[in-house]
């Protein structure tokens, strides 16, 4: 019998059609695995009864020859995206008990395509952080190494896919929160062009930057889910390679990250290459994005954060207070940094360029009270520019932890970006499943 947690969506559909297995069997197997690997703290809520009921309905559809594009495919959803009947808490004690009365637009799309939602996934509190060390719902763990972070804020989304708890997941990306977990867990993740995918049903951090995006164990699976979630335009071939060598050098990347980046650069060497120079350094850009995003979060929370301060973690209160103390002049400076960065990146990439970067300067690290501040050095750029970006596994470091590279493309050219990612994937052969049974 095949291990259905390891096969592609296409292979799973073929197995259903051939009668080799059924959605009922596959969903039951995934639910058992979620229970067995509960120590990963990837899930917040498991919707067992509804998943089994939906699986039974999928069996009937397949028997009638009415299978849809994701029929019987097990998926899971980050807890800041509404799933009808489940708690919609955004990883916050502040929202505990808030139950979604309808599905988010993207969740409805998945269900309409036949996907079966297993439950909601752990995340960094309020999506403001990159470790998913959540004081209210548990410290999520990386399936590649016990005690290590799965990244964030979509840490549960990355861990669940990597560990075979679901075939694909949804996360959200504000300054890198899909791509960093994809990198740390050794899977694939894409942030689409800002505004192209509906955010209806998302608890916002920053409406300026927030994007919903899928994570999966292959580019084929990622592409299959993305095309259900949004209208993907025909590909425009990215003909020019763009680099930010100064930023890479300044970010003190670990050796395995540099090795993956250099190999990817060689694989794309047939394209004419040019360097981009940004007017501001990584710290200024990252800080500007943080200030602008958190100012929005402060507005979203309103007086609730003072009236119910006891249900906000010390970390979250510190970050809110730090930004609240910024002067109007400092906030104006942050806006100027973002505008300069956005303009340079969009002008440089144009309609036919692709920017190559590491996804993160480091691999996953042990959970600590002081995570590296450089985690979003590279991912923040696409978010600030509103451009699509994809993370592709690039192998393992000396400790057996995944590293990844990132591609940033022209607005609306998700298909072209995935095509270049396929080139890299063929050469890098960087995907490695975690060493868990």
C-alpha cells in the first residue's frame, strides 16, 4: 500500500480514479497522523467529523465520475483565515472563542474544487513574528529537527505540509510569512502579486502587505492549488536575471545558504544578468516595513488592546509599544524608504525580469527568546514592492536543516515565476522530506 502522505496531488487523484484508495481512507490516515504527531503543535483545531463527512461525499462524487480538480485532497488553513464553524483566532488569546460564520473566499474556492479541510494551523500571535512560538496555542516545531522553529508567521502551515499532515496548506505573507516557513521546513511556498488573490475572510495585520499564499511539497502541487485560488495569467518568460549581491553579502548568510544561492545563480546563467542597487540598507528597509505594518495592526486592534491587555503576550505588547512610540517624522521616513525600494524593484524587474535571492539568511534555529533579526532581509523586498515571489528548496545545511532560494517576478506573472522555479528545481534537486515516520 502506498504512503498517501507522500504522493502528489495528481498521483492521489489517479489513485482515486483507479480505485486504489478512497478519500475516506486517505483522510482517516491523515487524521491519525495528525494525532500521532500532535507534539509538533502544527494544528490549533482539527475538524475531524466534518473532514470524514466531506471525504464520504468525495467518494460518492468519484464513483459518479464527478471528481473536481482537488477532489479528496487534504488541506489545512492558517488560523487567521476563516473556516466556517472553526475558531478564527489569528493565534491570539484575544480572539479565542471567535468562530467564523462563513468561509474565507479562498477556503470556499478550495472546498468548491473538492479539497477537504482538516483544520486550522498554528501561527505566530497576530501574524507578527517569524518563529510560531505561540504562548497561547503552543510552540510549533520543525519536523526536520526537534526543538527548532518552523518559521513564521505561518509556521504551522510549513510544518504540517513538510510532516505529511496535509497535502497543501494556506498561509499568509506580510513581510515573508509564507516564504520563511517554506524555507525552514524545506517545502515550496508562493506569495502572489499583492491584490490579485482575495483576502476576504482574513484577519488583517497589514492590508498594504498581506497576501494569502499556498505551501506544498512540489511545484506541481503548488501550481495546482494556486490555480484554484486565483486566475493565473499566461506566462511571460523572464529573460533577464537580476541580483542584489551587496544585500546578500551584508546579510551574513550561513555557508549552505550561499552555496544554494550560487548554484541557483549558475543554473540561471544563460540569462543576461544585472545588479540592482537599493538606496537603503537591509536594516532600514526591514524596519520601515515593520513600522508601517505594525501601525496598521495598532489601528485594527483599536482600544481592545488596552482594555484586554492581559490577553496580549509581552512580546506583542512590546512590539506594539515600540512602533507607537515612533514619531511622525520617523514614520514619514519609513514611508519614504518603502517608496524608494518599491520603485527601484518594480522598475528593475519590469515585465521580463526575475530577481534571485536567498529566501532567508539562515536555516531554522532552535527556539530562543532572541531570534535573528535578519530573517526577513530578503523576503520583505517582494512584499514592499507588491511583487510575486516563490521559495524553492536548495538542499540541507551541515545539520540536516533545509535552506532555500527565492525568485521575485513581475506583477501578475506568477506563471512565469513558476516556470523559472521549475528550472531551478530540476537543477537544485533540493527537496528533502523530514526524517520522521
